[in-house]
C-alpha cells in the first residue's frame, strides 16, 4: 500500500469508527431524551420552512437513514484505500450488521426497542451511501483519466 493510501485508509477507518460511536451515543439515549432531540430538530425545520407536514416520525426515520448513509460512505472509502479496490457490498454488509447490533443495543435502553423497520431503514441508508460512494468514485476516476489523457497529449 502506498504511503498516501495508507494515511487515507487510517483516516477513513478513524472517521468510520467515530461515526459508529456517534450512532451508539444516539442509540444510548433514553426514549424521552431521543424524542426531545427529534422534536427540537422538527421545530427547527418548521421555523425555517414553515409547517410543511414534516412529522416527528419522518425526522426520526430520516436520521436513521442518514446515519447509515454516512457510515457506509466512510466504510467504502476506508476499504478502497485499504484494499485498493471498491468494496461496496462488504461496506453495506458491515453497516447492516452494525445496524443489527445497534437495534439489539436499544433493547437495554429505557423506553427503546429493537425494531426490524429501523434496521431496514438503516440498511437502505447504507445502500444509499454505497451509491453515493460509487458516484463520487466515478466522478473522481473520470477527472483523473481526463487529466492523465491531457498530460499524454501534450
């Protein structure tokens, strides 16, 4: 592994674990604390956009999806710089397994529960993260190829 790739791999693994820690932190909050946080975010959305029909349920489920979109995006880059190739399936599976552990963890938190629906939403978020990674990867790859092509024609 090249030195630059090794540094990038370490950075993306650290960011992935930080993302997991943030997810764990949010899952460790009691139902009352979690509901209060969701309500404050909902109020912020309503203050900016008005009462547009966004509900607490939508805010909570969107948060689930976004957490795992970010996690899978980071995992994809971590695997890319570690292995030197894309590993989107592995990243989605890792994020989905982490989502299962997260749901099981919530059984032990006051007022929280393990929800199959939340795991499914988390996994959809991971798939979106993999798609986002692929888009970013293809754009960067096209730019690099164009740059290399321009250098060879000069």
